[in-house]
C-alpha cells in the first residue's frame, strides 16, 4: 500500500456516504445499505489494486456485492485487504439520527483479522490509557485506571455502552462508580474512535457489539495509538440477541472451530485485529456525528465530511469536500 491509495479510499467512503444520504430519514435501512454498497464497490473498481474484501456484507450466497472473498479494484497493483461497512448504523440513517457513516479499514494482504459474524466484547480508551486499562479487569477497576491516566475525576468520565439488555449489569456497575453512562442505540464504531481523540466527551467504550465492526474500530485505534481490545462472544446467553434465538453455545463453538478459530476465548489487541504493516481507516458521515458532519445536499454542490487515519504517513485527516454539480453557478465557502 502506498500513500496514493489514501485519496482513492477517501473517495470510496465519500461516494458511499452520498448514496446512503439520499435515503436518510426514509425508514428504508436495507435500501440505504444497498445504495452505499453499490457506490462503494463502483468506486473501488477504479483503483489500481488487487483488492479483496475480507469483512463485508456476508458470504457470497447472501450478499450480491462486497461479499467476503470478493475481489475489487482493477486487478493489477498492490494487494489490499478491506473490511467494509458501507452504511454503519443503518437504523440511524433510516431514522435520520446522528452517527451513521460509511466506513472501511484497509491493510496489506493478510493484515486484517477475518472476524466471523459473531459478537465481540470491546474496550476502547484514549492513547493515555493504552495498555493500562484491560478488558480482563472489571469495569470499576478500568474506570479508576482511566481516571488516573486521563487526570479526569470519575464523575466527569463518560462511558459509552450499547443500549442492550445484555448490558444491564454493566451499566449498573459503571453508574455505581459515579461515572456517567451514555447509552447508544447503534454505532459503536464511531464511539470507539471518538475515544481516540480528546475533546469528544467520550472517554471509553465498554460492552458487546458486532465483531466485524470491532476490526474496523481496531484499525482506526491502532493508527491513532489508542487502546482497543476485543474478545469474541459465542454464548447466546451472554449476547442476549434475537439474532441467535436458534443458536446454542456448543453450535457456535463448532462454527468458530470450523473457521479455524480454536482459541475461542482469546483476547485480541488492536495490533492483532489490524496486524498489517500499514493500516488505513476511512469514514465519511452520512448523518451528523461526533467525529464529522453528514452529507449536505445544496443547490449547486454536495458536501461531505470525512476522516482518514493512516499509519502510512502517521496522520488523521479531517476533510471537507465539495462535490460540484454540472453547471454550478455559486458555491458558498461553507
Ligand atoms: C452492532 C454494532 C453496530 O449494530 O453491530 C449493532 O457494532 C447490532 O447489534 O455499530 P445488535 O445485534 O445487538 O442489535 C451497530 O450498532 C450498527 O451497525
């Protein structure tokens, strides 16, 4: 991978965000997702690379595009692996709520963990707490460590947790320390990455979300130097999701083993989930969010706001792009 890829990858997420944004607020989550998938795939096709989707919309038989194993790009050039989530937070997009975005992570061949479509217990925290907080420790202990590392009093810490039945005890425990809980309905990628920046008002992400999204968060946090750890969740009694109504713990363990994952309780560090020599995270807002704004449609242009974090040049670029319409007469500065 080289730096020229950064610009191309930016355009990939911008195009996906614009495509989904046309459907914001229409209550059509599948359509919003499909539009982003199509736009992402189309723009990827123009990149000189031998790209491969390692985390995508699912297996080939359940997803017509951006399925796991799909080859993307021109077919010549560097080998690049992609973990994509073209419309992260489809419910947020469909309901015109904050926090949906088009995201991907890219790395050299073999540089991203091929996460199964399972759940993952996650812990994300700012760079100052990297390696000090630990997913093996209790929430109470981690909050004390976080407070010490950040120099922020516990009552001033905000811990983001997905608003799910499985987190009832976790939320009670966090509140009992005096720290604030911010429950979110969706979008734990944005919450995890927000921990990597000071000033976002988000100090830590705790709890269980989807594993594929965990790899994308890990790539961003690795490039930022933030803390991220993940552990696969295979017990339906812990995940407490209707998605797994017909699944058993034993069946899930068998599925993991069949995928070659035998150390099922392994705790993955950010640099194991995103292990390539170089990793790039790219996200573009569909709706407004903590990190960047959503797509704005104007008379003569469309504006996108994005973030690219890259180990290639050790940068986090916040970009605003004006996409100019044919025949545009007036483009305002902001
Ligand atoms: C998780 C989370 C995502 O969807 O995948 C969630 O990681 C779905 O979780 O950020 P449930 O199955 O518990 O509803 C998101 O919130 C959005 O894609």
